[in-house]
């Protein structure tokens, strides 16, 4: 599964307590040769480590060990390393297994516990700009799910949508020449109202920024037909893309997506500056960590590639330098930033990833506090 398949409901299910052991494997993967040559070896090593830990744990009953091993073996058989992403997450317990492809580098780790390790998945989802593209014409509407570098058509929840067959009054048309204009016809308005209603339901289940694509009269009529379309993050007045193809549509909407990202970054920096003036500002890993744990953070801004190993001591973070290749002790988090992001989202904070060096003056991470 891709990280854009992660919904609040799926995340709640993944986080529920499980019968011991629940196994989580994370492995860094690579999109290009020659770096991806070592990906199969890293995956096999993580799999072997998981089996070794279960075999060496006297608290795991034999039946549970056999069941989890079977699920892990099935997951390994399903992994497709041609699916070019930056990280791989495998989850398995006695009853199920899941394979997640992540657009964010993950550490190589094996966790055996009574819950799944979800922080890498949550952080990857938060970092990657997921969005919707609603493409409308007078006689067809398609919906596309976008992430950082791809689009795929969403074929569910009433999409793709087409209007019912038109039934004009032929005799009336012949008598007075009453051929309705496409964008003034009431049937078209009804169709676009139904599109707006269907998309409103999608947004309620999976809220994301969204972009509208279509010829200008269609976009104007869609906005008149309902209320949801008026809150679009951007618009592209261009026809002929209702059915993609996905790479062409993705390339067409990128200028609009980038423009929205720039405006979001400007707004975030303005909020941080305002917070400094009101003394509701935190900066640096430890200050933001404490604010997040106390649920005082309303907005957390973090540079896209900021990662840090750290140890938690007396409620504070002590950075650990693991760059020398030394093995980190078990009480050290390989990437505390991922855990911080997950905790911030749990506490209802907004998390925004910014370009590298934008927050250099604030030690790569900053927050706006609620109080």
C-alpha cells in the first residue's frame, strides 16, 4: 500500500493493541541504480532478524511464533522492490500482514511488541503533500489522488461520474429551435451539483487540499452548483484532461500545486514571526518536544530532511550523535523527529514540512504554542 492509503480509520486500526508478538520491519529503499542493488539484502536481513528475535523470546508461544512467521513470509513474497519509493514498512501479527511503501527514508529496524510501529508511516504521510485533483467537464467528472510525484485515478465514491442520458423534447426543439447551451442547461447544473455532493463526502472522509481542472465555464458552474469547490487550493482552466493520462495531468497541475506550497510556507513563517512577538513560540528539538508532549503546540514546522537520534531523559531530549557508525543503545530513538511528528498530530497540532535551511535560525524545527 502507498502512504496516501492511510486514512484516520486505517491509522486507528493499526494502532490498536495486538496479541504479542506484533512485528514491524522498516527498511530504507532506493529509487535508482546502483543504490537499490542492496535493497533485497537489507530486506532479507531485517526478516531474518525478526525471526531470530521471535525464536529467542521464551515468552512467545510456539503456535503464535508459527502464525506470525507465516504472515511475515507472505508479506515478503508480496514485496515488490520495483515499487520505487524511499522506505518500506512491513507489519505482521498472527492474523494479518501489511506492506507499505513510503516516500520518506526510514531507518533499518525491527520492533517486536504488542503494537505496530506507526511513526514512520505517519511522518511519511504528513511530509508528503497529498491532495485531490477534481477534473470536470459538462458530461464527465474524474477524481485523482495525488502525492509528491504522482497521480492515480480514484475510482470509487461515485467517481468517475457521468450525467444520466439526456432526454430533450425533440418536437419542442424542432418547433422553436430550443437547443440548450451546455453550460446553461439545467441538466448540466444538476449533474455538477451531484459531483459537488459526491466530492464533499470524499473530503469529509479524507480531508486534503484540492485543485480544480476544467474549462473556465465548467469550473464557474461547478462553484455555482455547490459550496465545496469554492474552497479549492488552486484552479487550472484547461480542458481535455478529464481522463488524464495521469503523467500528463500531474505535469499540468504542478505549477498550481507549487504555488499553493509557496503560499503555505509564507503563511507558516508569518505565523511563527507573530508567535515570537506574542511569546507563544518554541524552537529547537527539546523545546518543541516538551510543548508537543504537553499538547501546547498548535503548529509544528519542521525542515523536510531534518532527522535526529536522541535519548529521552526526565521528559527532555538528549541528542545522540550516531554518525560515527557506533551502534546506538536500545534507549535511543533512531529518528526522534518522526515520533515528535506523530505525537503532534495526535495532539491535534498542524504539522508543516518546509524546505531545508528555512528554519536554520531556529535549529531546524519550531512551533506556535496555544498558550
